C-alpha cells in the first residue's frame, strides 16, 4: 500500500509544480 501512497504523492507534487510554473511563466502556455 505504501507504493500507492508514494505514487499519489508524486502525482500531486507534479501537478503542484506544473501549476507553479504556469503561474510564474504564463507566456509558455
């Protein structure tokens, strides 16, 4: 069950990082 927790955590971090980049660099999107 821990791998599922790690996977969902990684996906959440990736989405958060993507939103941060889209917020700071909107001209690239």
